């Protein structure tokens, strides 16, 4: 069996597998522009939905290491708008760990489709993080701060706003200067859907009634926010892991905290902006992921075996199953080589 044999025939997107710093599989599938039959390439920029939370987390950790912020700072002292019923004692750490209880503008426990948000509030109005404030500011707290772990999109919108308040820059400009460019991630950024640069893939949703695909331009924020929405390539994601794990973006001490369990619930483990897959006693594989209408993304880095697997699709394909199958295949190949 080969890596190609694991990929479903209808997969659209890109896959990258790097082991010990060497590319062992890289391939693109399907189309970036379906009607014009423009194919995806290994350099195509894809939307990645919530994957951007990892970048925001790095930005926040950088500001903490620079002494401009602390884990224990609360939002009441950091933000300059009326929080209304939101608890002003919510801390930066609680936002990073999804334990804040802040009202979630897209509560994934009760809402199944992201495009439900735009029935009464046009998505084209979302061009910066602060544009999302009306979608959560009048909602009640979900639970008292620190009570439990519950994945929360608003928490990272607020972290993006904190970056903006402390730096005087839009959060994506800060990330460009302090995360993307230092990592050589020149094909990564937050772009407006009606002003996409070259070499970006359109994301497609299937209309079962009309039996055709349509783009997601009316289904997601027109520009990404602190909650997600970055465009990137699989090659840039490899650079991100390399620079993050080498200590170039944050110190090794801060990195250790980022990759440690900070919150958990029902066998789900979370560090700072990264999910952690438990593979043994006190052993976890970090990964980050994203899912929007027409968008699916996952990237993991097994630090024990030095294997990075990234899969992204602009047709919302099941990249989670694909990554699992790739992981199982690599393990079976390693076992075979060991037994020879």
C-alpha cells in the first residue's frame, strides 16, 4: 500500500507529511476554482477556520513573555468597551483554555451550522474582530469563570481584541509581523473573501437539492477574526511547527506550557490554542484544527516520532479520518521495517 491508496477518490485539497525534517508525502487534489477547472497545488492558500486560534495563542504568549500582559489579567482592565453582563473578572488564561464561560457567539454545542449566524446579521459586515461584538455582548454568561472546559469561539475573538488594545495594531497585522514573517510564512494571512489575493482556493459546499457546488462566500465571516479564518498553505504550516517547536516564536519554557494540559473534559485535552491527543501516560500529540462550511483542516506534530501530518480541504472533506489513516499507515510501515 502507498500513501496515495489511503486518499479517497473524491478528496479535494492538500496533504503534507514530514518525518525527521524530510518530506515523505506531499500532494494536491482537486480544484481551487471548480468551474474554471483550476487545480489545487501544494502552494495553494486554503481557508483554515478555527486553526487560526493557534496563531492567536502564540501572539498572546509573546505579549506575556514581553511583560505587556499576564495570564491573570482580567478583561475588565484590558478592554475599553461596556461588557454589560459579561463577568469582568474573566482572565486571559481562562480565555486561552476555554474555561471563561463568556457567551459564545457560535455555541457549537447547540448550533450545527456556522452559516446560521448570518440569517439576521450580514456576514459581509465582519471585517475585523470588533465587528463580532454585537453577536455576543448581550448574551448571558454560559457559566461562572473557571468552572469547566467548553470550547468557545468568543474567547479567541476577545484575545484578538486584547492584542489590538495592547499593540495598537489589528491582530492580523501583529501576527503577520511577529508570527508569520519571522517563520517565513509568506503565504499566510487573513484576507477578505471579496478581495482574495492570487492563488487562494475557493471553498465549496454541496447543494443536495440542486445537485451542484456553490462557494461559501455567504456562509462565513468575510474576513477572519481572532476565532479563526486565516488562509495558509501546507508548506507554511510546516514552517509554523518548525519555528514554534524550535523556540523561535516563544521560549522553550512557554512552549512547554502551551503543549501541557491546561484544561480538559470527557477525554478532550487542551493546552494554549492547541488540542492535545493523549497517546500515553503524560504523553500527548499536539494538533490544531478547523471546520467551517466548505472548510476542513487538521495539522498534528508527533514530537516523539518527529512526524508532522497536515491535511486541508476546500470541499469540507473528512481530513480527520484521513489523518488517522495516514498515522496508522506510518505505524504499520514502521512496525514492518522493525520486524524485517
